[in-house]
C-alpha cells in the first residue's frame, strides 16, 4: 500500500503539472526522477531545470552522459541546497521572467522540520518576488501516513518525516500570510494533501 500510494502521488503531481501547463519548470530535489526528460519529450520548447544536492546532480549527469541519453539545450542540471542557497541566483539565468513558471517539490517537504520548512518557503517566496509570476507545487503527509511511515523512512534514510499541516484551512492560511495569492488542493485516500500555490 505504501508504494501504491507513492505511485498515486507521482501520477497526481504529473496530472497537476500538465493541467497548469507551465512554460518552464524548476524541479527541487529531483533525485533520479525522469519526469524532466518525459516532459521535454512532450513539450520540447519548455525550459526544465533539475536541482538537487551536488553529489546527486553529478551522479545523475554522469548517468545521462554514460548512457547517451538525449539532453536538450533547454534542460539544465543545477546544484541547489534549498536550505542554504538562494534559488533565484542559482536558476534565474536559465529562465525567462515573462514566462509562466512552476516550482515542483515532490517528496521533499515532509523531510523538513518546521524551522527548515520555513526557510524553504521563504526561499521560494523570495524567488517569485524577484522573478515574476508562477506557482509552487508541493505536498504534505497525512497524519496517519506519517505515523506509519516515520519508522520505515528513518530506518531506510536515517531521516525523520514531518507533518506540517493537519488540514487544507491551515495550509491556505499559512501561505496567504506568506504573500501567496491563490491556493488549490487535492487529497484522497491514496494521496496526501497536495497544494498548488500561485504567486
């Protein structure tokens, strides 16, 4: 059930991205995700920036080169630590401030403590304040999932898993206070709370 729910989450993320239809995407903590390659196959004129910690980006780029995977001129791999680096200064040179931009963070936020989550959101807010308009797509775990998965995640990754919001109202109020303008959310028995916040 855990992996079934994880697949459902990924599919829902992709569905939301397709419906939002951005001209450029920044994927935070992309890891070994292949979504960027699949997106550019369908949207060759889009700009796609994959970001993660330095060791992950180097490994992924090495895999791309060694397997002769097609890397498009508008597909970038950028080292970003979202808790330390300024996202805007890292990615703005690859993007067009006049185009609709989406920042996606699938599977990242639940690993942040409350304090780290504040730093993360501030970094995203500063990006949009400097850059222009767009949206931020992220998710939070359900309380029951957090309890069930906390020990598993801790054993596998050595990291804790955190719940930041208990309901949609809390999410909406939090991001409105942070200066975001619009809020949409999705949730069912298989996926946790997903939220798309437009600046």
